[in-house]
């Protein structure tokens, strides 16, 4: 404090005591002039004079302490507590741009800003960024820098008491230790008072929570407080107006630059692929890259290739990222965040690590952990707050690969029920896909039983909701089918591939369907279940035929033909129908009609009106392809009312397309165009973009025949866009048809 501050204290105390200058002089024995000089900040009292004044003013112990401290003659202390800036600091351009804007805000407006979330997962480099930033702007804060490690997440499990941190700050600001009050509140008040006239940087590193931070915040304008934490500290944003800056792992480029800074540019340039794989195996996590960089730099004669192989083959991966110093051991720093979780969330985290995919929905996570959706969302919020979890652009939850590896180790240690968790996940995917299929126009042959206990049922009421759910979970299904190889899950894998076939068909995802159905077929063969073999083989044959893989499609048809005698009537009809579809796609129309008619006979014999109407359209289509157009129209006109009665929009749309095709070839172009347009409308209601593209192709040919080249061009381009969206190779043919219409017409075409 300075003379002016002592003067303010003296004047305030005199006025509280209702004393004039003269009466205080009389009571203390100090001259009026001397007291006046002190109150005006012109001088400080000697020790004896100070005692006389304090006695005359009848000050209490706290006030006497303040007077003694204010009267001390000393030079101003400028604390320099920042740790050294890392020489290997690289990247973080975006984050630094953001925080420098905040620094300018403090410097330009004299506002106090709290940065509570240089936040992120363990090892992401929060402290490095905070210290680097503070060093870069230190010249704007001439009264010094204060730094404290609050030890919010460390081995001891005992965060630093805010009172102890305040004692260190006060000492750094020149407060005699004998004058530091005992209580945290009093220390906080004195700290705010001491910082009031200063421009300081205060770095509060590794904070546990908001309550640990609040007493350490200077309230004055012109101070910059930087808080780092593995928790989000959103309470500071709400109550103190803190600005939250989240920190993610490095980009590939940043990670490579940091590795080069540690091991040398020449080593990275000599083995660029190995260097790139090395940082990828580290998950681009700064701490992991630093550990590997230190290991590599210790052996300059060793090429990067062997290091990459060792890291790739390490089981568990975290063993290769271990260190004798637990402060820089990846497993250890993750453990500190894990131990801070509530018991329920800790269990939930372990189960989350069993999820096979890159991202997870709340419902899938709830199913894994047998937690219920509401409880799962609470656990997910806690994990996000602890920065053990993040969210992607789709709103799904993402575990970093190394965090997942750590969680998987905990599953082993705690002996959690892996099989039960994975069973619930697969049953969640199977059960909800089954009901979603019904909204996409697929009527299942049999009702599905209830899901396993703990597997979440998702309420789906519309086709759009069904498609959204399918898109949400398709990466999980793909990962589960690839990775969950436990023989006890074989039946789940087989059924799951069947339950997802409609989604792949509706969206034209033939490549994904082929991969999925191979897995399902292999499981069915192992279980020796003819009906399941037939279903999976039929779907695989359809996808192979669609993508032009005729030889492999023929192999599946041969397998199906050999199974017919082992199937019940319902499965035999479905198999005949599938064979007919494959033969139709292969332009083998006579064979296609033969198998479709056999399927229709079985459906009629079974008295199943819905499937009968569906197969009537298939027979009608093959008749049309064979030039029997009148028969086609008659059959489809009979089928449409039945399809509408059963709510089968997709097949009603297909029947309208079939009739349009037949009428077009009979020369009734106006009726054909009307049928095609109605088919497009129905497929639109069913969100079936793939089949809309098929109809648009037919419509374009009819429009071209009518001389409507502009309409045909637009239809083919729309078809191309729809097919491009699902990466169909047929998109280019549609686009080529459209562009061919740009050529000048010949005299023949004009007539």
C-alpha cells in the first residue's frame, strides 16, 4: 500500500470515531499538522506515533493490523510466478486468436475477464496454453503475474485449499506473513483490496470446481484471470460472466509440428509416414505426443518405424504411454479425472468404454449401462463437465480413443459384465430397427419379442423419425458387426443384419448392405438355420445384382434354390420373390416372372392380402418388361386399392411407376406422366430417395417423348442428385442423359 491508502484508512477511522483533527490530536498527543499530512498522503507515521493514533481511535485487532500494514515503509513487490513457457509449444492458432481477443478486451476497456475453460480432457495441454498466453501478454500487466496449481485432479485426491492459495498470493504481493488473516474470507477480502489498484495476471491452474476458484478472483478492472480445469466450470460463466474456451486435441498438422519440435524436423522429414502414424496412435493428444517424443529423442539412432510398430502392437496401448513421473503418465492423469466422478457415473463411464463405435447416442449408452435414458443423460452431462467426453456435430457423444482404452482397462479391473452390456446394446439396435422398418413400409413376417431388460425402447411414430434413428445408429451397427465376435452373440449379429436391410435399401446403400449381409450370412450358416440363411443370402444377392456383380449374385441364387425345400411356405415365397428381383435386375425377365408368379401363388394360398398385393406389382413389372402391358395395368390396378388399405406406400408408389411404364409403352404419354408423378409423390412421403430416382428416370424418358426436353433434363438432373447423395455409380448416367439433351436437335427430332 502507499501513503494515500494509509491516509484514507486514518481519515475513515477518525470519522467513524466522530473525532475532529483537533480532538484526535488531543487524545493521541500527535500534532494536528502531522495528522493532516498523513490523511493527505504526505507522510507515514513512525512506530510510536502509529501506536498512539491506534490507541486513541480504539481500533479492533483487524483494524490495527490494517493500519500497521499500511504504515509499513517498503518498495512495491512485483510478483513473477509464471512457470517457464514451453520451448516446444506449437499450434493452437485458433485458441490463441480467441484468447488474445479477450486480452484486448481487458486492456482496452479495463474490464475483468475470467477464462474458466481453457478446459478439456486430461493431457490436452490446458496448462501449456494458459502459461504460453500469459507470457505473451505479460507486458500488458506491469504489476506482475500470480500462479498457483490448485491440484484439483492429482494423485493425492486433496485439492489445494483456497485459503492456502490466498496466503501465497498475499505473500507474493508483499503482505507480511504476520499480517495475513487466518480465515479464507478475510484473506479473500485482503487479496481483492491488494489487487484493486494493480494490473495483474492471475493463473489458477488445475481447478477442481467453481467453489475452489471463487475466493481467488480479483474483482478489479484491469486484471486478467485465467483458470484451467478438467471440469467445465459453467457456474463461473453464469455467476461471474466467465468466458469459456474449450480445448480439443491437436489437429494432425499441430501434432506433427509438436513432434518435430521435440525430435527434430529432419527425423520427421526422413520418415513422414511413420511420423504421421505415430501422432495418430497418440490420438493427437498433446501429453501422449510429448511422452512419445521424449522417448524417441532419447534414442536418436533408432528410426521411427520400429517405434511405430511397438506402439501399434502394445497391449494395452497405455503401457507404451507410461512414465515414471505420474504427472505425465497418460493412465495416471486419466485416473485423476475418473476418481472425481460420482460412483454411478464412474460405472456408466466404464460401460460407455464398451461401445464399439466412434460415437454413441444417449439411448445406446443407456442400453449398454442398463441405466435408463433420463439417468444416462445425467451421467453424460457429468462426463462432459469432467471433459472425459465430448459431443460431435450430430449431437452424439464421443470418447477419445485413449480415454476409451483407459475405460476398457477399468472394465477388466472391476469385472463388469461385458456380455450383458453388449447383449443389451445389440438388442436395442435390433428391437428398434424392427419397429422402425414398419414405418418405412416393410411388414415383418413375425412379431418381434420384447428387448432384453435394460435395452431402451425408442418412441418412433413417423417415417422421418425412423430414418433419423437409423442414421443416428448406423455407425454403431457397422462397428458392432465388425468387432463383437463373441460366439454367444452370433444370433444377435445374424438378426441385426436382417433388421437393417430396409434402411440400406431405402437409401440405396448397396455397398454397406453387401458388407453387412456377408456378416449375417456367415452367422446364419454357422447356426445352420435355413430361413436365416435364405433371408441373408437373398438380401446379399439383391445388393450384388444392383451393383453389377453378376457372378457373385448368381452364386447366391444357386444357394437360395438349394434351400427352397428346407423352407416353410412364408420363407419360400419370400425367397422366390427375391430370386425374381435378382433375375429382373439381370435382365433375365422370363426367369424373373417365373419366380415372382411362384411367390404370388404361395401368398394367395396363405390368404395374406398385403403380401399378395405387393407381389402382384412385381409380377406386373416383369410382364411389362416382356411387353405384356395390358396385363400389367390390369394387375396393378387390382393391387393399388389393396396396398392403400394396408398402408404400404412404397409398393403403392412402385405400382404407380409400373403402370406408368406400361402406359408409356402403349403410347398414352399423358397418363404415363400422371402415374409417374403420383409415384414420385408417394415415394417422397416414404422418404425413399433411391426409388424416386428410378421413377425420375422413367418420367424423363416420357417427357422426352412428348417433346418436353427441359422437363426431361430437369428430371434426369434430379435423379442424378438423389443418386449422388447415396454415392450410386448410376448418377453419372443420369447426368449424361441430361447433358445429351443440350445438343442441338436434328430435323428428324424436330418433326
